[in-house]
C-alpha cells in the first residue's frame, strides 16, 4: 500500500507512475487528498472544541464556589453541547478515515523506473537466456502422454478424488516431486536462506498484509466457517512472520525459504494452455523471501535473480529471463523478473518463477519496519520474493526435454535426490 504521506506530497508522480500499469489513478488520488484535507479540518475543529470543553469544565467548579449558579448552569449546558459536537466530529473523522483506507488499498504499487512501458506480455523485455534447446522428431510426446506411459501422474484419478487441476503423482513421479522439493530447499539453505515450514492456511490479516486481499480474494480458496484462506504461495505466511515487527538494520537482509503446497482457483482458465501440468489448482513450490534495506533492495533483487538462474542451469533446462512491462505486472510489485523454460514437445515457453521487489508496498500494510540506530524513528523495510522454484512446469519441461527411446533421463544434479537416473 502506498503511504498517505507519499500520495499527498507526490500526487502527479503517483498518477504518472500508475499509468505505466495502465491504471487510471487520478480520481482516487484526488479523492484521497480531498478526504484527507476534510479529515484534518474535522480534527482541528474537534481539538478546538475539546480545548473549549476542558476550559469550560474547569470554570464550572470556580463558578459554583463563587455562588454563580446560573452561570455554572449555562457552562454545563455549553459543555453538553460541545460534548455532543465532539462525538459527531469523532464519528465523522472515523468515517472519513475509513473511506481513505478503502481508497488507498485500491491503488497498485508504482513500477520502478527500470520497468518498460507496455500493454501485455508481448511488450516484456528479454534480459538474457541460456541452455541448449533439444531437437526432437515430430513424434516427441508432451508431458501428459509421457506421464501416462511411465505411470508418473494420474490426472483422471485426481478428478475422481477432487476435481480437474488436482493431479495424483505416483511411483517415480512422486519421487521426482519430492526430489525437486528437497533439492531446492537444500540449495536455498546453502545460499544462506533459513528454512521455514509455514501453515498452509492464513487469516484475513495475513492476506491483507501481502496484498492478496482485497485484490485477489476471488482467486483464493476460502474456508468460510473459520474465515481462513488456503495460501496461493508460501510468500504469504512467511512474509507475515514480520508483520508488526521492528528489525535492527544490522539484521538485514533477512533471508527465508519455504516449501508449501499452493492453492489457486485460477477462475476462467481453460483451453490448451491448462492441459496437464501447465496450470493447476494445487501445486508444490519452494519460495524465497527477503527483507531488505531500501537502499539495497535492487541489489538484493539481482542477487535473487542470479540465484534462481543457478537452479535452472543445474537442471540443464533452456531458459530465458524476462523483465515484465508495466501492463503485465502484478498489483503489488515494483519490478518483476519472470523465468521461463522451453517445453520442447509443446514448442512453447513455460513460466516457472517470478522474482519481485515490492519496495515498501507490502511493508506499509504489514507495519514491517527497521531501525538504523537506537532512538531513531523506524523506517519501512523493502520486501522481495521469488519462486525457487515452482514444480509443475519444471516437471513438464524435464519430462519433455529429456525423453529418449530408452526413457526419460534425469539431470545429473538431481540424481542424488531422486535415487535414479532414468525413468523407464
């Protein structure tokens, strides 16, 4: 959430910045400024009335002691009038403040200056690419056919148990899933990330803190009886560990990683792009989260991108790194890099990670701050996160890109975690 102070001091910068996200902020910004001025005026009137009421109340005793009962009665009447006026002004203040908060949460984060202008994914900027592209004959199989041939994933059984988008992994398919999770967690640990095992459900305050609520409630599974939400990513519980926390600057950056199942309704998804593992309602992912000093957060972002790139390289997958344009960015992000791997059988790029800097947008909601020196006023920290990595499309690419007449080969880096080097 953008801070009220920043909006008041930089209204045109907010409007121009959000135009890069194709968001017309002019009306909301103007309303916020007008309501804030009205709130401040109400507060000033209330403060004046409270001062008068306190002075009048003090005068009542003096008047009574001097036998001026009539004047004391008039003072009591004036005090009652002021008290009712103050109550009305306090109510008006609270209602106006609530209107301001409702408007503030509607504003997305402002993109960083490095974010390119653009309307959609077609305008994203390819930063770099790597890896070798496998060459297959026309009969190369997509991952859903490979999964069926080698009894790795049962999509129909998932429909029976739950519904479409909830596959059942079995045999070497299940072992491959577990191997990838452990590989990603161990790599993160070696890179200095503390492992967290978070709950897979969060309360409303946590959803609000990282920006899923009220923006994405329609995409989240909601346990209505307890008002809990199934997490769309481990980013939500892990980042909320630091809600209402003041860190010491010496602790920064804080580095956490976590495995979780992820749950997304993906309402409206259909067609060939959702076949097999391309888009699921439940999937596994290892997430990395960092809390950084504002002066170093973009340096941290580049370090996170380099780290995720190292994982893709170790899995020997052809990849590219893309900087998202304003029109393709998420609500909370100031800058996002997407990682895509090449799917040889499908002849398409598959997104497997997003690495983002949210600057102070989440921390303002979370009240996540740090203090440089004792006695100094705390400042908002910057939050960052990234997928390291999401499993479904990684598995799809591994199966498709490594198929041979003898079976599916496993990348050398993954073999110690799998316990096998071939699926056949």
